[in-house]
């Protein structure tokens, strides 16, 4: 059984117009998408801006409502679940956001940001234990424990993304949606974050859905790659097959756009 299975997923947004604001059509952001993610596997989801890839990730985590389809986690259909019934599964399924600054509350210290999920999901955990857990998480992502007293604006972009990763890891998830986690970072920092994610995966067996528009980044981290265009999966293959023998014209176009040296 796959850890996560997505079957015929559709997420459409209504288009309204006219004086009476009547529905005139739909934006088919995600249109009949199917794939699986095995435990400990990284599936790359690539496509240009507006292709629907971020909506796939948000729909899987029930941050955006699905129009139709099925998403199962360990065989359990999660889309029909109420927020109350889904809450225990939020421990298992987390997200790392694209903007490492915009996703962090500027009025909270780093310690408060990382420990917030612990307070929600482990209400019986004592305050000293939470502080110890936050310190361990910061060390895990390459930061110093004393940094927990500082605020997001005091960190670089790469450091803020490490904080976002620590927050996602706080509740020990088994599956993480990485929504373009390195696109806002310098190239040298991108490599550090990708390496960190790979190290964490090897250590904890986490599965990733790694969303990106940069095929060069996806190549280094993914076991399997999905290519998305206009809301649909147009090609699905191993990372090696995608890069060495692409079949779809759109995939070939994306590969041709990857910068090369020399």
C-alpha cells in the first residue's frame, strides 16, 4: 500500500461575471490528477507557474477544497473528513512553504513559532520539554538553540527556510509537501536546503512531494517525477527516464529551459 494515493483529483474554481455575479465557467486548476507516493520516497512535481502544482499540494492537505476525486493516506480517504477528524492526521502531513519569510509570524520569536504545533498536538507536554524539543529541532536543521529568542527578520532567507523545516518536523510527520522551498533562495543556499532535506529523509524516512518549476533542482532530490501542464499530469516517470528520455513535448521544453554551464 502506498503511503499516499491521489486518484482522479479535481480542484476547480468558479468564474463569475456580469451584474448578477453569475457563474460563467470554471478554472480547472487541477484536472483529473492521479499518482502515488511511497513511504520514504520523493516525488517531484514540476511545471511552470500557473500549472496547478501548488494547488495539488494544498488540496492534498485540505488547505484548498477538492471538487472531486480521492486522496488516501495509508488507505484512508481523507477528503470527506471534517476538520476535527482530520486534525490527528495533520501531525502526519505537513507543509514547507515557498516564502520562508511570509510563512513565519513576524511578531513571534522562533521558539514560539516552532513550539506552536507542539502546543496544539501535544497539549500535555510541559513547557521545559517543549523548549528542549525546539532546541533539538534547531540543531537538527543547522541552527543554534539560543536563536529561539530571536525574530524572523533577524535571519537570512536560508535560515528562515531552515526554521520552516524545523516547524514542519516538530510533530514528526511521515509526509511533507515541499512547495517550491528553494525558489526564493540564492543558488548556493538552494543546494544546502536540498541536501538538508535529503539528510532528514534518510534519517527519519519522511516522504516528500517536492513541488518546483526548476527541473535542475528536482533532478537531484526526486525518485519519481510528475510533469504538470494546464492542470494535468502530462508525463510520469522515474527521474532518470524524465531527464534522459523525455516523451512529452512540454517536458522537452522544460528541460531545454534549464541553464547549462559551458
